[in-house]
C-alpha cells in the first residue's frame, strides 16, 4: 500500500508562484499531479518516472513552461512548482502514484491506483 499526503496549497495572486508537496510512504517508479476544478473532469498535468539515475517528466500543454515536477527520493517527497499562475489554474490538486516506467508513466488518471486527498489552489481573477 502507498499513502500520499499533499500540502502547500493556498490562495495566490495571478502571476504568482506556489510549490505543492506530496509526501509518499514509499518509493514508486511513477508519480503524477492532477487537478480538478468544480464541474470539470480531472486533468493530468504532470508525471515523472524515476528509475535509478534516469528520470523522465511529461506535462500537459496547459502547464508546459510554467510548472515543473521534481522528486526528492531521499525524502520520498514529490513537488510541483507552479509559476505564472492564472485564474484558470484554480482547482483541487492531487498527487498520485503507480509502478509504471519511462514512457508508460503518463498523465492518465486511469493509470494511477494510489491517490492523495488533495490540496486546494485558488488564483483569484
């Protein structure tokens, strides 16, 4: 079993930055960040696969160039650095984990079996 706990959410002005953290109970090879706004489907925004010294990240077009994903494997913590935030980034943000590797580590919610409880990010318009 894998347990995930997100933190770092809050309210930030448009153009600002925020860093989300996700504490994971154990190493997994693929981790991702998702978000869901009220009335919208859950959106996969970033995923990272780490296998030894190799890592591979992928991003949704909606956040590419503004968000980055990283993992501290010693601390078993996943991060999402969010810059140039926009009102449309307002959502509940979730981290998730699975055992996929490389290109199979995607931002597809159906691929992930372990989820955190979410942390709210609000960017007022």
